[in-house]
């Protein structure tokens, strides 16, 4: 069992930056693939970025490529999402997720994940 807690969300002006963190408790974090997802109001949850268990392989949605950076610190059981050049369309509830990876690469579909955090709100004003 893995328990995930996100932090770092908030209100920021367009062009600003935020850094989200997701801290995991429980066993097996080092074996888990991790992902960041977001759900804007009235819309479906979508994949933002994902990272494999080692941190060496990452994937990004086209909408955030070159603006967001995913990383992980397995010694601290923590996943990060550095978000730069934020836009109003980035406004959403952001969730982190994890699953046992069994050697799989980064996974961008919410259906692939087992464990979810409670979310942290990101609001970007224009």
C-alpha cells in the first residue's frame, strides 16, 4: 500500500512558476512508476507527465512540453513537477499517481495507475 500526498499548489499569475511535490509513504516507492495528472473543472482527468522508476525516462503531454519538468528523489520518496511559464489553461486540480512498474516505462493513462493522492489546486490568473 502506498499513500501519496501532494503539495505546492496555489494561485499564480500567467508566466509564473510553481513546484509541486508528491510525498509517498509505504513500501516500494523505488519500484513505482509515477505520474502527474490534472483535471480542469468540468473536464476529464488528463496525463501531464510521467516518469519511470529510475527517473531516467520521462514523458510529457504536448501542452506542457518545454515548460514542465518531472523528477523524483527516491531517497526522499518524493516526486516533483516544476511548472514554468504557466498559462491560464494550466488551471486544474493536479494529482500524483503511482503503480508498481515491473520494468514498465512512463505511463500517461490514468487507467494504468493504482494509487492516487488527494490533489492540489493550481490556479493561473491572466
